[in-house]
């Protein structure tokens, strides 16, 4: 059986393309949905970023307020450091005299007794001492004690240029004030004087 289409060719061509219209609408709808979804995602992301930015700005403002409130302490710390530096500079050339006296007492020989002690950074060190022995110590032993005193004082970091400025042999009675007839009154002792410079060095 032969089918004859009497429609004009342009109508036939139009109906041929009409079959694709639903597919075109579907594709267009999908594209529109994709665009809308992308726009919604971008808007959501932008909103989140704006919220994060606002939170950061608020945190920054709070931190700035805290920093401003602590600025006075920073100034106080700087002032304290400045005063500490000034004090250190003023005390840089001074010597701990208490420590020096303790060190001197530790290095003196056991046979030496101090009669007088004077120590200033300006005038230096001056010691007058005895090397007595109630048991008949010879005079040369007293000189050994005096020499040992000079050597040991010279070993101290803050003491320099140590001199034995005087040394005199005497009787023991001049040290203890014993009667002349006492058994130990004629025992020999050495009265000596030591002088030295006192200077500020590292560790003092």
C-alpha cells in the first residue's frame, strides 16, 4: 500500500524538527538548574566568607583593645629596663666588699691574726696582722706566714699589687699583754703590715 503525503515540504520539515523540542527544553532546563545551583553555592560561600571576615574583624578589635590596655604595662617594663640599665651602669665599677672580706678571711693562714683591717676601692686594702705562737715559734716561721699571706691575697681576683709594707719581730707579751715573767712572754711573734690595690674585675 502506497502512502502519499500531500503536505507541503516546508510543513513536513517543520514537523520533523518539532520532535526535538522536548529534548531542547530538557537540556535548557538542566543548564538553567546548573546555573541556579552554581549561583546558590556561590552566594552561600560568599555569605560564609562574610561571616568569617566579620568574626575576624571582631576578634581583631578585641585583641586591639587588650593590646591598648596592656600598653601601659609595656611602658612600665621599658622604664624598669631603663632604670635597671642605669643602676647596672652605676654599679659596674663597684666591688662587693662583704664578699671580698669573706674571701680574705678564707685565704689567710691559720697562724695569722688580724689586728686591723681597712678596705676601700679608693684607698685599697690595708691589713696589720700578727703571726704569734705561744709555743716558741721561731721568727722565720712568722715571716713564712707573712709571705704566705701576701701570696694568697694576690690570688684573689679583686686584689692586685700586694706588698709586705712592714714586718717587725716582737715578744709574745706584746700580742697578749702577758707579764714579763710569764713562761710565754719571750716567745717570738711577727707583726707585719700588708697593702694592696683593689680593682673591679669580672665576677666581682
